[in-house]
C-alpha cells in the first residue's frame, strides 16, 4: 500500500455535506490510504464578507496538500463576488477539466445506452478570465482570451489522456468560422499536435453542429476537447444525455495540484433531506484515487458502485423501471460498502490496477525555438479606437473624426457591434452608443507615439475614447479581424 496521502476536503453547501459524508465513508471502507484536512468554503465564508469564498489559512492547506476533494458550493449572485470554482481552477493552475460521461443502461435511464464520451475542457482562459467592463450606457464587454501555451497544453493533455486510456479518436469543437483568430488558433494548434499522434483519429467540428451530433449520436464520439466556455456547456449536455448530471464526476488537473468535484450544483432545495444522490462525488473520488496512484481501492469502489446499480438499489433521482429498492443518501453509501470486493455481472467490471497516470506534457510550440512569435516580425499598422457617441448618423461621427485625424492616419471604417456602418452603411442597421473607429497608418505602419498623438487630437475634438486596440501584422499578415460587411 502506498504511503498515506493527506488530502484537503471541503464539504460545501446545500447537499454538499451529505454527499461528502457518504463519499468519505466509502473511501474509508475501501482501504484507501487517506488522511483528511477539512476546510470551509462557499456560502458561509462569503457571508463573512470574504468575496473569494475561502479564508487565507485554508488556501495554505490546499497548497500544502496539493489534492482537493470538494463538494458543490453556492456562489451568491451579484455583490462583486467571484466564483470560487473558477478561482480555484485558475489560481492553482488546474488547466485541464476532465468529465467522463458514460451510460449505465439499463439501470440508469438514457436514450444512448452505448455512450462513453470524455469531455476535456480548457479550464483557465477564454471568457472565464472574467475580464468584463461596462463601457457605455448600453454596451457591456467580456474579453475572450485564447493563448498559444494554454491551447497547446490542453490539446497535448487530451492526446496523452487518449493514449493512457486506450482511446482512439479525439474531436475538437471550435467556432472558427466566426472567431477566426481565437478559435482559429485553437483549431490550428489541434491540427499541428494531431499530426504527432498518427495512431489517434482526429477531427474538428464547428461547436454548434458538433454539439447537435453529440446529443443525437454520442456513440460516434470518444474524446472531445474544446475551449473553456464551450466545454462547460457541452459537458453538461453530455452528462445529462448519458443519464444525469447527478452521476458525473470531474477532475481538474494541474502541473502541481488537482481538484476533484461533482459537476452538479449544491441543490439547496433538497438539502438536509437525506435524498441526494452522491454518485457524482463518488465518481470524482474514484478519479482522485486513480490520480494519486491508489488504483486498487478505486477499482473496488467503482465495481461495488456498478454492482449496486445492477442490483436495482437506487436513490430517488435514479428510481425507475429497472429499480428494485429506493434508498436514502446514507443507505446508498452503505449498500456500496456492503458490495466492496464484488463485481458487476451485466455491466463490464473495471480493472484499474495497471492504470498509468496521465503525464503532463511539456510545451513545445510555446517554449522552444518552434514558437512562431519568436521568429515573426511584428509591425503596428494602425489602431481601433472605441468611442462613446449617442446613436446618431455615423456619417456625423466620421466627419468629426476626420477633422481630428491629421496626416499620419486615415479613418477607414466605423463599426457598431462589429457591423460596418461607415462608409456605405445601411440605415437598417441597428446601432448603440458604442462605436469602433479603425484608423490605418497612411505610411503603411506607425508607432506608439503617433497613436498617442492621434488620441490626444481626438480628445481635443471632444471625442469620448473608451478603449483602444492596436492593429498589428505578423510577417506581413494582418492580425486583426475585419468588420462584418467590410
């Protein structure tokens, strides 16, 4: 048996304490060699005025133990508080979110009895950077950040996961027909890395049709990798169609730390009633055991859990035509404990003894001479200036801007919500009070000082500048999007 592993445990909110207690009972009975250090996170911490949802001393506990088993928490709406789930993932560098979504038919109702899909989601960037601004009376902004290192790391992890788990196909979901730079990078890196794994089939689908196909015929998918926001949505879709969101655990993997949790919420409406299904947190704990190399107790728990499902012993949310006895949360955990050492006879028993932990891959595209940006020439071609202007005729705004522009720049386009409204705009286009004004350098390229002079001139002409985005080229290739209709 391995040396005792100390893990951090957070009981969470709502049904969290009930399902955590049930899960810990099973872990203890399984022979898992664990020691627990408990912290308090979530609702009570928020109510003490701590907007992060976690005390500083408890951060130290998490960082010291490296492994966190966390029940669902409740994040208050509004009040300037941040999601603790997102904070934990980003602060601890938990770049990979892994959610296996498998059908347990006929014992758990599903329309897709052969489904066995693992969703691997980038966990730190995209819109989950949480960088938002209210810029005008009518317009709010959320930044979508996709980075080369972040993209490479999650995609390499997906291929390494496929190798270690005997998977043969990876599908990448993006929306690069619209977001050609951000999602375009994700797709491009996927294709580049896929070429290093010729034994694994690789395909890319646009996320909308990909999600539709996944919901319709999930048996055609094996592993799906995607950026953060899509992954959050699609993994819930996949979990629900496999049987229930309440059955799926989640691993959040980093280079130094890892967090394991149920993917469902805290369900305060059924809290303290002893009816919640602890299966998702049990599955998360099994993933945790495999991650720390305690494969035998992980195997024992999984097989006992499968045997319990086969025997028709179900919590109320699973109860159906193949159920024999409805049980409480506590009774369900006791039934699993009673079956430790047994294996299912209808569903396939698992064998984790020889399981190898997924190795965190080294970055190649972004940490060596292979990184494209290290050998590319970057030039400043102009600037997009975002301005506040009441929704009037954009031609009037263009006239004011042209008066202020001077000789170093030319106003080439004005867009509203991304759609070109000047020159040659249409009166039918609905406009708000937020305008992107594109200035190109008249000499082909420019510098920061000339941009500053332009902004000073705009200010003199009472142009209310909200923000700017520089327009760069890399090796003569423009690195900015066109306006819709440009």
